[in-house]
C-alpha cells in the first residue's frame, strides 16, 4: 500500500537531551565517523532519565532507525533502549524496545509506524531513551543515528488528517461511554446525534439494555447466543492462541533409540573439497567411513514392517482417504527408493515397493520432490541430489515418474524434462499440484552442474508449469530476470492455495544470502505480488530447515523450522503460523529438549497437512546428534492445533450471566429461597460437573447466601444540581487548613533547620456556595439512602459483567476500553 511514495533519508535536528560529557556533544550523532572515538554522544551519568530527542524537519512516517557504531565493540554501547515518537514532544507513543549487539556492525531496526488498525502514524519528534549499556554501570553512548521513512506532502497530509479524525472519533466514543454509564441520557443522545458517532453495534446495545438497564439476565443470555450464531464471536475466536497437541503414531525403532541414548564422543567428518550440497543429506561416505561403526544398517534388515530412518525424503497425504505416502530419502549412508503408505485410521504402515528402481520406477534418491494428484490418485516425483562422483552424463537426466495408486505401478512420464522444455536436473526445489487444472508447478532448486564452470557459478531453476493432460512444459519465470517477481532459490517454501488459486513462495537462499521475502503468484497468468520484502542477510545456521503447509479454510500458512546451532550444541524446532488475512506471524510452539509427549528436536524432516481432517504429520529427520552425525530418525507424529471452541466461550458466558444473577438474588434481603433454587437449577445446569475446577467453584457459591453482598471495588456516581452543590460544600470544608500541615516544618527551615520543606504547589482557595432555595439546610449533605446504595452497587456489578462479555466482540462493535474518569488525576 502506498508503494508509490518513496522511502528516503529523513533529516533532523537535536531538539533536547538530558546531558552530555565533555566534548561528546549530542550533535555528533548526526555524522557517521566510525573510526573517530570522539564522534559520539556520551551521557554524563547512568540515571534512568537520560534521553536524546530528535526533531524532524516536518512530520514524517518514520519506518526505520539505523544505529552506527565504532570500529570495535564499546562498553558504553546500548544493550537496551526504547524509542518513542509523536507529533507533539509531550505526547509520545512507544515505537520500539530493542538493543544493540556487542559488535562493530551497524544495525537497522524497523519502527512501529502504523496504528493497530493499520493507519499511518506520522511523527515529528523521536525520543531515544537508553536503558542499559554493555558495560556494568557505564554511561551511555550513541555514535550515529539515521532515520528512513516517507515524507511526501500528500501522504503526510492525508495521514495527519486521518489520525486526527480517528482520535476525535475515539474521544467521542469514550465520552459516550461515560455519559451512558452515568445515565446522562439527554447529553448522550445529543452528542451521538451531533457527531454521528455510534458507541457500539446494535447487538451490543441490545445486550446493554437487557443486562445493565433492565437486569433481564435471561434475555441477555439469549442475545449473546444470537450474537454467537450470527458470527459476532468469530473475530475473538480467530485471535485465540493455538495449543499444539502432539501424538506419537510410531516411535523410533530400537536400533535408532539405542544410538540416540549412546553418549559417544563427537565424530568429525573429514573436510572435503568445496562442492554444492543438499541441506537434507551429507555426501556419500567413502569405503572406510561406511565400514566404520557410524554406518547405518542396510534398510532390508530394518524395514521389514516399517520405513527405516531417513532424511531428505518425501511425504505427501491423500486428503480424500487420509493416507500418507513416503518415498526415498537418505539414511545416512545411501539413497533409498522404497515406497510406503500409512493408513492413518488403522495406524499401520504398508510397503508398496521395496526397490522402485527395479520395477520401472525412480532410482534411489534424496532431496527430490513429490506431489499427489487427488483426482486420479497418482504420485509424481521429480529431481534428486547426486554426489560429485555420480555426476556422469548418463545420470544427469531430469526424469519425471508417476505412481498409479490403484494399479500399484510406476511409469516413466518423461526421461528428461529439460529436453521437453522443462527444468534441468536439480535438487532442493519446490513442487505443487493444481489437481483441478492438472498442472504441476516447479520452482527454484539448485541445478546440478554439468561442468566445472557451472560449479563455480551457481545455477538455479526458474518457475515451470507442467500440463499433465498435454504432457508439455512452460517456463513462467527464468532464473535470471529483472521482473517484479521472486528470484529462484533453494531451501525455500512454495504452497498452492486451491481457493485463491495462488502459489505462495517465501524465504530461501540464493548466492550465499538468505532471502527475506514473501510472494504470491496468480496461477493462470496473473503475475506476482510481493507481500513483504526485506534486504537479504547472511545465511542461517547450518542445518536450518523450513517445512511449510497451508490451510485453505483458515487462510493460514504453518512453518515448522528446524535448526542446529553449533555454538550451543543443540537442535530446536519452532512452529509459526502466518495469517494470510491479517498478514501476521505467531509462534505457537518451540521445542529445545527431548520430552516423551513431543517429537525430538530435528531438522531435515518432512511435514505434511491433511486439510480435511486438520492434522499435520511429521516423519524422520536429523536429530543433530554429535556422536552419530549420520543418524536419522524413523518416528511418525501427528499434530493438531487446537483453539478454544466457540461452545466453550458460550458456556463461559452463560455461566457468568447466571452466576451474576444468583449473586444479585443472594444480595436481596428476602430472596434467599429464590437464590438457592436458582443455584440448584439454572446455575447448576451451566456448570460442567466433569471439570473439577468448575465443581469446586460451584460448591463455594453456596456461601454467598450467608456472606452478604460485597462492596464493589469502584462505584460509578452521576451528578445532579444538588449533588454538585454538595460536592462544592465538601471541598470548601475539607480545604480549610489542608495546606497548613507543613507550616511547622517550613518555620523550622526559616529558623535554620537543614531539612527543607517541599515547595508548595499552586492551589485555589474554595468557598462554600451561597444557600439556594432547594437547600433544606446549608449544612445538610446529599447522602444516598440504603436502597439507592444497593441499586448503585447492583448496577456496578452489571456493568462489570457487561465489560467482560464485550471482550468477546470485535473492538469496533464494542465500547472503548478507556474510561474518562480514569484520566482525571487528583
């Protein structure tokens, strides 16, 4: 959005600062002199009040801030800091909390430059607040600051106007909330009519009238149920965090478990000459390595009833039946060509083909790709990795094979796709199928070099479409191009969205750089669109693996990453979810240790998703065991991502409404019998008696009948002419002598005492109002009677319950959370 407005360097001046030492002036941060130790701002203390405030030439959208550094790490560099910004220097919002690394490399941080609603947030002032330096109790240093953003006049004027209107709208909504709560009915209607602003949605207004104004809990319960039926809770439910539920379908074989439990010393493989490699496997061991203790037993001995350990394999799912298909891979010693199916209902593996290469199928391979055609029940596999010694002309053909599930037969579709207009032999590519149009899409991957020249200059495969019906290939995107489209790469992800008919492509590596971008490609000739793009960065740690799946119903992409950190000598997994509707990432799972209820951390694994049954399946991978670097896993896990169900939310709201009704009855002087009956019937029916926590809470509610009513934490009080005069009389009475408490201390200071009194703050003398005709007595106070207090407490309890129920609705349909009374400081 607004990509037509260019991001530029923003110029600023030093507006304010807390302090500086000697010649380390604040203006020094405007020049980038990394070799000059004096070219910096250096505070004269470490007190928490240290800051430096920058003033832009004009309001701008500040997108990034860059911190320059000295040529070597410095103890006074900022380990922690905060950045605030706003159009007024006394009204700033938090834009970033971060910290610099303890090195000499410049760092750029992205600042919050939009509101939670997505509106641009213009600022004129930027305030940097140091919180901690790398040296203990050391003063703070900033060497250089550069701001980048947009300052186009048209964009800024529009953004400023939009923000001002949004602030006014929210201010009016907050006032409307206050007026309604205090029952200033005429003022509420006048303000709503004059401004055209609605406090909340029609469903929420009905709920307020039923619950708060009329105390009709039954009607309030019905309104909430109607709201849930009409989708009013969908927004709340979609933001609830996932809870991962792992289940082991097939554990590691005894041979793998034995080697996992063995604490053998690390084995260091002999360093070989530089060569391209697949992240899912190592080069084939030489004879003396294969004969050592590190080798893997032949698959025929281990795989009688189940697939053996492997990485670099392929796993796909048939969503029609829930069946999994596993083919090939690398077991740590050799490539495999066995084909298996897994019945997820019976939870049983079935060997479909021991050696595909012997029955007109693909030869042993790893780092290949496979897709499943749900219409014709066929498997297609393409690509493979070859060791240097295997790269002979007879092996360099890019063969495409198909397996017909119903007949149980392999067939060669194309002996060499490159000769047919398709990709050359490659590995670490991505492949998706559109079963409706019978089109296979292949993107990226490293082309296996045919000569030493290609080995020195990496070749990547572009985006191809294979049309199954006509057995033809089409190049959609070349390896090297200047188009607004993704660059071919390796170690990336590509997913097909069957509803949107789009290919989603993201991340990966190209020419020793990690790409940080997310694209979609419209199938059928629509071209590419970038959802996000950032500068490339250094490659990730060795062994980084990302496996992605897509849920077309929820419009979500799931990414299970595996990474091996040599520094920490550990492997960990993380599961992230991208909402394509909101374009937000959320981390829902992280595993750094071995737990019985979760899969062992790994990389080079395979993850697939059944969109019908909403379940992921994880198989195999590399555990990163130092003592057995060639060890692979052979366990199978299922993963379900659970959110609180809408039924649970309904039940919680129903129980809250009925408990509030019970407490209201119990507080009434002559309603104890009705309260007890309500407890035993209606409230009991809303309690899940299989839940120990709910049962314990329900049993404690009986004590409410004998405890009496509780005073609310806060009371909402409305004013009238009489109450305003009462308040004025009280202020006048209590202000007399209120400021004379420090007179003795001040007099002692006048007489030479060392302790000085606090400076008096300006205050206004108040006087009692003159008597008026409706005052029965000028000293009579307007105290509410007992009945009025009870009614006020009951209303306060209803308002609190209404606030709790509004948390289930989208913010634009519910009243704002801030309260005018909370803004008043006395």
